[in-house]
C-alpha cells in the first residue's frame, strides 16, 4: 500500500505545484492575452472583461515572479511599460491547448451529449 501512496503523491504534488502558478480567475487569461500580442497594461486590461487594474497589477507581478512574463520599462515620454512572454512560458501552450480541447469536449458532453475521446495519459493508479 505504501507504493500506491508514494506513486499518487509523485503525481499530485507536481500537478498541485503547476496549478498553484496558473490558478485563479485571471492568470490564464492574462497569459493568453499577452501571448496574442497585448503588451501594454491597458491593452491587456481591455482584452479581459471584468478585471480591475489592482488585480491585473497583482497578477502581472506574480507571473513575472514565476518567470512567465517579462516587464520592460520603455524610457520615453510618457514612460511606457510593456509585458512580453518569457521563452519559458512557451512550455504552457501545450497545456493551455489541452485545456481548450478538454473544455470544448466537456461542453459537447454536457450540452450535446457527446464528446471526442482523447488519448490517455500515463498516470499511476492511486
């Protein structure tokens, strides 16, 4: 029985770590917005309905701390700040795409009573 608990924790802990970085109502929306070319604070905010400037500022700082976004101060008049994806953030796009596909399929399953089966991932039994 000890092996199953260890195997389960070996899967749950890294998944939990990943979710801790991207969890919340806004982080994935911000990542997607910046990836789609919105570099300025106001452009990011306008692309995400409902997000407040205070929350956007906090989330941008956290994404920068996790080395997913880079904040650049452009010394101009007025001073401009831009946000760009760090190369490390590219590792999230297969996950985001998988979540998109899952979300589309889930909507089909719930509302249309059908879905497209996806391939299984190797997750040890818990």
